[in-house]
């Protein structure tokens, strides 16, 4: 087993680290940098994005032919971790959710014409995108088979009716990927489509208030009332909607984990810096055993998460679906991010609970990690299914 990065991946990792530490990090410690939804103000983001392009760091996950850096999944893991050491690192180089997952999906399954029309503007950063799948109860959530949004074919067009909610980025998205029901078939009943924000027949009902902070465009509830989509904007074949969803969410779940590891490390570093200088009763906090136990445990959990992420990334690079490996990483890293943020706040005391550090921002953001792209319990059920099917082979070396 070789845990070393390739020379190219290591070079990119170092460059992204320098970019974040020198250019991005100062913004997330300055209150004036934040917009009303607690993300970076658009005019400041434009400056960072221009800098990222100038330094050849734009879109690490996209092929060079599209203006990206052409990194494999292992390289992405190392670089995304460095990028999300800052709150704004991923969005500064165009690898933040949901655009990140949408770009990778369209690159894999789009036709040449669809890639040029729908993908390339997202890669260039001229538009944002959203993936519309989740529905209000009793519709689809972690189980896409519960889909209630329907689309009916009329000649060469499809008419969509239904509702979606918690659609990340929808408030600012121009390009949408929609999953809707086209039949009652248990496995082939869903189909994926592309539509534009200016198309008639749909609307945003509300931007759903959340615990926050929010991605650009928020988390919105959508209503479809005879939205017309031409058949040329269908992704893959009729009935391949579940396949599209699985392709979209597989790597995207892992890229979440890559980014969350960066935030976990940031939280620990803030706590460690404070404990190294803060004294109580004549001793530094860092010299106290109770503090050392907390920091050591958190550091170990981060390392476990990194190993799980890298194993899944290596399998994805080889063409494996890595379903159980991605699920294990998702559970571990989501829990680790929350643990590190909570521990860091506890060690920093009132300062950690205040907005003087990004810790409270990271803490609120961390709580969603155990819900998005499949709740922890759903992934544990996936792992149980694999274990019951494979038993001893669940832990096979190859």
C-alpha cells in the first residue's frame, strides 16, 4: 500500500494550500466579507475567482479541455481538504456544492451538445446550477422510489407537475437538473432532465430558512405546473433517472467528505492555538490531560476519515462504484466534523461560542453533514446490507 500522492497531486495540493492561506483565509475572519446569508459577498468572490483563474487553479475536478485542472478523485481529495480549510475556499475555485456534483455528472453522462450548452457555462462560472430531487413528505427523500413529481410525454416534449424542496442553490441557479417520475416501474420509473430558470411553468415558492449558514442561492421549495422540457434535454434514456441519481450522488457524497475534513482541521487548529496560549491556574490549557485527550481523540478521528476517503477515492479512480466505502466515509467524516467543531467550541469557551472565530459558523454548518446526501442512518443500513450479503468478504483486502 502506497499512501503517497503522485507528484502532480502533491504539487496541486501545495498550491491550493498556499492560495487558501494567502488569499482566501483573511476574508472568513472579517465580518464585512459576509452577505446576509452568511456566505462571501459576491463582489469579493469575483475577486477571488479571478485570482484562482490567474494562478491556474480553476475547477480542479474538470478536464483541462474544459478549462479545469484534470485531477483524479485522489488528487481532488487532497486538494479539496486544503481548500475547505477556509469557509470560502471551494467556491473560490468553483468546486463547491452543488455545482461541483452537477459538473461531474454532466461531464460523465451528457451528450456533446448538452455539455456545450448546459455544462460549459457552469465550468466557466458564468452560471450556477441546482439538482432538484428531494420532495416534501410524502415524496422522495433518501428513497428516490417515493418520487411524486411526474412528467408526461407530449410528442417531443415533457410536461412536469409536482413540488421539490430543500433544493440547494436554486435561488441563484440558471441551469437545473430535475429528476421526475415517468412510469410506475420500480427500477426504471424515473428520468432526469435539464431546464433553465427562464423556462415558464415553474416557480420558487420560498427560500427555506435554515439553521445556517447557507450556500449561495439557499435551499428552496419549487413548484412545477406544466413546465415543458424538450426531449433533447433528457439525460440518458427514459427510465435512467435512478442511474443518474446514483452517478451524481456517489462521487458528490465523497467530495462533501473531502471538504468537511478541511473544516474539521480548521476547527482543531483554532482550538489548539487557543489552548497553547491560554493559561488557567498557572498552566496552559494545552498542558492539561483532559484537553490533550480531547484534541488527541479528534485528531485521530480526522485521520480515520482521511483514510476512508482516500480508499473510496482510489476505488472510484479505478472505476469501482465504492458504494460501501463512500457510505463509511460519509458516516465517519460527518460525525468527525461535528465532533471537532463541538470540541473546539468547548475548549475555546465563550470565545468559541462568539462570532470572533468561525467556530460557531462551522458548528451550525456541521449539523447538516449528518443529513445531506443521505442521513447517517441510511448509510448505516447500506453498510448492514453489504455486510449481511458479504459477511467475511466485507473486509476483503482487494
